[in-house]
């Protein structure tokens, strides 16, 4: 059999909506919102190897910024008033792509299934490797995988940082979920293995999202910093060496001029109710022939 090289798949996306449906975004509306006058209502920096949680009112814009140098941030998101509704990375991958950029949306878990937020600005959208930046394929690093792969304990992984960040909101480790890896360069190599490479973000680069509902957000500055050195394996750098590649991240929340929000309204939860109740508690088995 003659080798032909890797196969390139051209099949259309499996998850599509009809024209004018929920995946057919009114981009003009969001362009107007992101271009409108805005007022800063909160601003802070997240130091290296730490995390912070903060509230975002519906209709506001959040900007995550590279401050001093390249740095990956792991982002979690919940409905502020019902944290059981939270960001669903896997469904977001299916509805959009394996990395997020402008006009993609953060979809929530069942049974709500609605956009929690919409990406409205991304300074790396035109980067040559934009298709593998702001990664949804991977998840947060954690102390359990570190013990598994390296045989040592380290308590400043993103999972730990996010856990500490949300404890003041009554949440626990069990509430931490798959993340958006903001500014992360990652994808699948020729052997279909997950890889990470050097973060391309520099000072001034930013990623913005518009809150569709009241949100609780949490962000961790990854202990691997810009991921330019290996975290695990035979070529792994020590945690001290990785620290040399770590930088803080900036977060700013903006209130938007109300006139720009005309025509926008918070999304409703999924319309599905089911013949036997919304949660299928009395579901009837599928009839067999």
C-alpha cells in the first residue's frame, strides 16, 4: 500500500443549526456592544501561580490581558445564582471548534444549555496559529496528575488555584470543571497526541467576553507559565525553572453603555421539556419494533 501522508478531513460540522438559529450569531449586535463606550468597574492582577474569583453582571464585558509577558490562564465560569449551571467545554467544542475566538460562545451544562458568555474580542485572532490558541481540548493541570506522572506533590496547579479561589463563594473542589485555556497554544500532533507549546501572547494582547447572564468567573495563572518548557516527562523542567516563565494576568470588567445593549436580552434556558418531564424522571423506554 502506497503511503499518502496524513488524511485531511473535509466532512462538515456535525452540530449545525438552521439559518437564524442559535449558532447563527447576530455579529452586528456584538460588534456594536464591543465598540460602545464602556466604564471600568473592576480591575485587578492575578499573581503568578495563584487564582481569583469574581462576579460579573449580565451585560458587562470582561477583558483578560497579558501584562508583563506570555502567560496561560485557566478559566472557569458558573451561573452566579445557580452554580450547578456552569461552562461545558465539551459541548462548546462541538458547537464551535477546538479553540475559541471572536463570536464563539461559552455554552452551559444540561439541563440549561444556553450561552453563558460570548467572545467579543481576541487580539490573537489573526495570528498564524490562531486555530490552536485559546485551547478547549485540554483541561486544567492538577496535583493528582502531577503525582501520577512525576511522583511528587505540588499544590499550585490550576485545579488547586481555582479551588482556593471559589471557596469564599461556598464552592469546593467538586465544582471545578474543564476550562478554557486562555492564551494557550495547544492541539493534536501528527500522531494525534495532545501537545502544548509556547504561548504567543505578549503585553497588550487580550481576550474579551460579554456576559450573557450574571456570572461567577475564576481564573488561574498556570504554574507552567508560557508552557515553553516541559512540565512532565524525561525533559521536564523543575518547578523552579518553570517559574522563570511565569507572569501575572490582568482582569478588567467593564460596564457597557446601555444604548448599545438595545436588542440584546439574557438567553433563556433550553426549551426542551419532554413528554415525561424536563429531567426525564418518568421517562418511557423507547418503543421497540
